[in-house]
C-alpha cells in the first residue's frame, strides 16, 4: 500500500469514527426521551446528565462512558445508563 493509499484509508476510517460518535449521540438522546428518562443536555448533547436510581449519572453518549456521581460506579453503553435510571425495561 502506497503512502497515498494509506492516508486515504486512514482518513476514511477516521471519518467513520466521527459519524459513529455523532450517531451514538443522536440515538442515546432519542432513546432516553422515548423511555421517559429525564436528562439535561450539555455542550450540544456531548454530555448528558441523567436522573438515576442512585442519583445523577454523567453520560457521554459519543463514547458511551457513564459515571454515577454518588456511587462513583462507572460503565459504558446506553443500556447501563438505562439500567441505572429510574425506569426498568
């Protein structure tokens, strides 16, 4: 693979990551709204503060990372946030 092909390939992979993180942000907010879980959106949806069973949950949907403020429990993924929220699915 030439340097040019390599740089094009790397740029395409990087763009896929950008698109995936944007998709994660949009999906997470709509899923929380759909389930009736209350949250505050900060920084244009980059950071969501979700109401949970054990207090507030800081959630970054683009990466999936979340942290419970009171218990300091950490995890990844929207399912974990939903499970920690007031709503049982």
